[in-house]
């Protein structure tokens, strides 16, 4: 009994759970960090003299982690040496990752490789020179490192010294890569790290350059101010000389009289110097209005990477400059004041414009990628023509996820960014949502089946001329159901596409990798062609037929390879099945106008094309299928196919119907050679007659020197046209005097040989009654029937090996299987599974010539239609039955047929006669007769010996057995 489980509220809400989980991970992280630090500490403070597993000493423990630390450190050092540091680094790194919730999800997969990284570190350490205080017998990589390195050195074909250098390089490289992986770095993080390192280096270099530049400019300005001071002093001196000639000869600068004067002089001098400096700068620098290079250039994005980095470093450099103390600062302030006075009106304009012109990093980034439409109204064809699919999405993700712009990404002028990324974003490529007009659905061309000349003629009204004679006429097509009334079902492309996708998913669920490349809807089933991924075995998919049917909620699914193609066909039944009618087949050009001798309208292929087979080529047909699968209907359609195409002169039929119901309706049609045979014993007789007929035909053909029935009939036709007769030489007796045989030549009117088709509706019944004889007949017919125009159509509802024996299978290369109950039956008939997946009601697999298997939907013909046709045919007179077919041939010819078939059941052969004679001789000589005695003497089986004894009794050689089973020998002693 089903019961319901009640959904319980969780103990904690999801946010609380998440918070708890986070804290837990942080705790784990902290624990790992602590362990890492502990390992680091115990390694750092490791002393070989400490008591451990390898040394017993009373000395105090020096390891920071005490006795335990010493006990762990000693073996660790011994095994991997400094490789143990790797363990500490691992703990620390993963501890930090857990604490900061960064990449902790990568731990498990990557830690598997941790021992290899530690081992590599040990090997690398062993390649290094140990320090002077290293007291161990092993190197820095421990015993493991030394051993591995020595093994590696034996492999490397160079000297030890070079080998160590080479190996240490290679191992270092491998270690870096593996280390990064084991420590949980992703490729993106590594790239970021490398970029950061590169950036820092470049920044440091740029700062250094700047500082050097600043130093140089400070020195230059110092020198300039000194020069100015000296000039000023010279001027002052000259002025003073002019005012006070006493001092003329005095070259030295007079000392200022008072402190106030001294300060005033200094200020004067500095102002003069500043003015001169400013004037010099004004001359050196071009005017801002003329070419405002300098100011906008500071704000404008530099083109080169170095330039940009310098620009970024500027604020810091400016701060640094602010910190410079002393005279420089004072001088700077003074010069700034002067500058602001001189340049205020000039700088206003460029300063205002600068922010407008400057394309900042921030607003450049999102614009092109997400919001800003493509600037060019018409996208450049080159951009669309050569988009870089993988770059686009990555780029978008990158840009969206990053806070800081990456130098590489913003490199180049802004318009460049609206190249492929823009255009693609503008018109996002639609996801390959299957469209209604999907190319893989291949609707069959609903072309109407080409009508045959006869069908066209029949459809036109014809004048009726009473020709008087009752010449045979094949039945009119109008007796059959008109296909115009048949409901056709059209499957929409959308539905088929949907099914194809569903099927792909189902296959994927079962691990079948592949793609449905085309969908071919037909009247009854739709075939989905699966292009399997390389290496996929077709048998695997075929074995999944039942599961596919179940998963697709279909009645059945047939999976098979498609001959001549690499695809696997998966056939699923349509929701609504379309009826195939016989008239459509018989009216088709393939049937009506084709030159097949014995055409059989088998039905429609899964694509809806008529399939017309030629019985003359088969040359025999075996039909199997479970009860109710449509065998009888198919046999009816085959018979009607022959009746619609061939006159009784061209084709005669022998019908064997042990079920008594199916074929009896045909009784009395002119094509029959005998009444419908319903008795299985008579069926054997009919088959034997057929064999005799075949032998007879062979004789006729060999006399005529033709190879087959067509050749023979051709000759007959010629002879009849010319009014010639055939002569036949027969032996009429022996000459009384000479004893020579006497021959007479007999004139016979040439007669065309009709094709003979033997139809057996249930061969299982015949096999029960006379399996051996049937097999013998079939074997003989199969060997020679094709040339003589005799063909068999045999059906059975028991496709087991006792009915379809090896002999029968070997002689029926053309087989049709309707629905069967299991795979084994399918294999018995066709040699492969698939027939168990058929839908019944005329759905069949047609195996032509022992190899190619085609699925065919058989046409339907009702009993009423058959009756009407039979009635039509009966009007042309009663059939010309051959007497021997059912009554059997006379004794002579029967024994000769049996001899041909190897069925000598009656009468003794020469060998048996000889055996009997020997037995009589033994009995007469030894005067005793018993079955066991004969058995022993002649070394024969019991049955044979008993038969011989009975024969002797019959012939009066011995008496009947008395009450104790003894027989008296009645013949005299030889
Ligand atoms: N081609 C067909 N199209 C539609 N229905 C069909 C077709 N063939 C057979 N059927 C249906 O299947 C039923 C059974 O067919 P049929 O009698 O031929 O089976 P069977 O294999 O001969 O069975 P049994 O061995 O018991 O005689 C028919 O009554 C008919 O309704």
C-alpha cells in the first residue's frame, strides 16, 4: 500500500544553515593554518640531537613543539628532508583558502596530487648543496630525494654535474606548476598573479625612473638658482660700485649691515631668481593655447603601457614630492604662486575641456559590451564575417566580472572595442532552437504512385465491343478498395523535431552518444537516423530497442543498421497508422508496366514507396509470423498479385491449406492445377508431383537445348507462329529378332509451360506428417526450380527450428517475417533480431537474397474483395486440373520420384537383398534363427535384423516363433 511522507520543516532555515556552514569552514581553515604553522615550527626548530625514534638522549628537547615535535620532525627530515616544508605550505595555503572562502571547493581533487608535489620538492632539495652545519648522511631532500635523484641521474645520458643542474631545472619547473595546481590556483588566478607581478615590477621601475628624474631636475633647478644668485650679486655689486666708487676694487660682496637687510636681500634674490626661472620656463614651454600639449597630456590616456603605468604612479609620486622638506618646499610654493599668477587665464580653457575629451577607463569598459549600441549604423562586413566565437563570451564574462579594468583589455583607442564583441552583442546569435523547417526532418515527397498503363486505361471510359469470345481477362482494379478513400496522416515538422530531440535525450540517458541526423516519416513508422559517435557499437543500440520504446512511450522500436550507410535507423510507430491498400500497389507503374515475370506486391517501404518483388528471382519464399500477424492477408495479396498479372496459361497454382479455411475461397479459379489441398498427406503427394513435373520440364528443356522456361516458351512461341510441330522420339519396344530397342518419332504440338507456384499456408502441419519427404522435395525443388519455372511460397506460424530446419533455411534464401513473439524466433527466420518489434497487421521484414532486410508494410485485402475477384475469374470457365497432382503418379513414376528424392521407403534395395540372402544362408547353415543371432552375425541393428527375420518367416524360410520364441528352420542345409 502506498503511503505518503509528510514534508517536514527543516530545523534551521537556509540562511542560518549557510552561515553555520561558513563558520565551520572558517574553523577548519584556522585549524589547518595552525597545523601548517606547527609543521613549520617543528621543522624550523629541528635539531638532530633531540631525542626521537632514531636517537635516545637525555638532553633537553630543543624542538619548539617539544618531544612530539622532535618525534615527528626526525623521520620527516630523514624521508623527505626539506620537502617537509611543502607539507607546511600546503596546510597553510588550504587553511587560508578555507578561512577566506576562496577556492576551497578545489581541495579534494587537488590534494590527491599533494604527495607528488612534496616528493618533487624533496628531489629538488636533494639537488641543492647542503649548508655547512648539515650533519646528516643524506642530502637536503632526505633519503627519498637522494634515491630518486640518483635514479634520475642514471637515466639522463649526461654527466653527473650537468645532470644534476639539468634535473634541478626541470624539477623546479615541474614543481612550480604542480605546486600551483596543488595549492588550488586556477589558470585565471595564475594569470592574474603573473600579471600582478609584472605590473608591480613595471611600476617599481617607473617609480625609480621618476625619482631619478626628480633628483636630476632638483639638481638642475638648484644649479639654476645658484647661477641666478651669482648674477644678482654681480648686478648689485656693479650698482654699488656705481654709487660708491670706493668699493670699486672690492670684489667681495659686502656683508649686510643688519639682519633685516640680510633677509631683504635674500628675499629679493629669491624673487629675482624665481622670476628668471619662470621666464626661462615660459620660453622653453610652448604657449598653452597654441598647442596645449602638456596639460591635456597629463590627463589623456597614454598610449603605451609604460605611459599608463607612469600615469598611475603619478599621484603617489606627487605625494612623495609633497613630503620633501626644506628649501625645496619653500621654493616650490613660491614658484607655484608665481605660476598661478602668470598662467591662470591660460589654463582655464584646456582644464575645462580635459574631462570631456578624456575617455576614462570606467566608462569605456561597460559601454561597448552591454549597453552601448554599435556606433556604426551598418555593421562592418568584416566584423560579421570573421567573428571569434570563443573570444566573445569569454570577453563578456571577464568584463562583467571584473571590478578593475585590465590593462590589456582597455588597450588601444576606444573605437576598437566595438569590433566583434559589439556587433555580436547587438544581435545575439539565437540559440540553435530547432525551427519548424528543420533540415533533418525529411518529409517524403507525397508524390502519388505512378499509375500503370492499365490503371490509366481502366480509369477512362471505354466503348464495349461484344467480341463474342470469352477470352481470359485479368480482374479489373475496380474490384479492389479505392485508395482515394484512405485517410492520410501528415506529421508536422515540429512534432517530428520534438520527437527527435526527445529521442536524443533518451539515447543520451542510456549513454549512447550520437546525433539524429535525419527524420523520415512514413505511412506507419518514422525512422530517425542516428549518426553514432565514433566507437559506438551498433549492437549496443540495437539491444536497447525495448528501453528506447519504453522511454519514448512507444509500442515498440526497431533499431537496425541501414545498409550502405553509417547511420543507425531507429523506427518508431506513428500515432496514427495509415492503411496500405492493394489497389494502390497493383495500379502502380512498377507492378503494371514492369517486366517482372512473377511480381508480388509486398507493400510499401517505410518511406511509402511501393515494393514489388519478383518471385521468379527468389526463387522460393518462406513466410513466418505469429498468429494474427497478417500472414494470410499477405498470402492473399501475393496470390492476387499473380492473378492480376498472369493468365492461367502463364501461371498455374497449387494451393495447400492444411488449415482448410484460408485458401479454400480460391477453389475453382482457372489458375489452379488441382483443387485446394487440405489433407497434409495429399500435400506431400502434390509436392512429389511438382518434383516430377520439374524433372519432366528439365527433360523437355534439355531436348530443346534451352536453359530455362523462358527460352523454352520463346521457342514454343516461335514454333506456333511458324506453324511447326515438335517431334518426340519414344521407345516403343524391342525388336523380336535382334533384341534392339525400337524407337518411334512422335509429332507433338508445341505447348508453352506455365509457371507453377505452390502455395502452402501452414507448413508446420506438413512437417509433422512427413517432415523428411517435405524436406527432400523442397531441397530438390530449390536446387532446380528456378530454371523450370516452379516456385514455392510457404508460410508458418511456428518459426521454430523443427519447422524451419537447416535444410529449409538453406533453400529459402528469401524470407519474410511478420511479427514474432521473441528474438529467438526472429533469429530463426532472419538470422537477426528485430521481427519481435514489428507492429503486426501486415508489418513485415523482407529479407531478399539472404542479406538485405527491408521493412515493408503489407497491403490489406479483405475477404470480400478476394471473393469478388474469385467470382470474376470463375466466369472464364472451370480450371483444367491435372489428375496426378492429388491422386499421385502411377507406381512406376512414384518410385522413380522417390529414387530421385532418396526416399526409398518401400521395396528392398540391392544392398538389402544381398543382406537378406546372407541371413538366409546363415540360418540354413547354422540351423537356428533369432533376431539377436542375426544381429550378432551380420553386425546390424535390432530393427534391421527383426525385419529380416520377419521376411524369412513370410517367405517360409523359418517357422513362426513358438511359445518360448523359438523358430524352426524350414529350408534344407546348403
Ligand atoms: N496489411 C494489413 N493491414 C491492416 N490490417 C491487417 C493487415 N494484415 C492483416 N491485418 C489484420 O490482421 C488480422 C490478422 O491477419 P491474418 O489473419 O492474416 O493473420 P495470420 O498471421 O494469418 O493469423 P493466423 O496464422 O492465425 O491465420 C486481419 O484480420 C486484419 O484485420
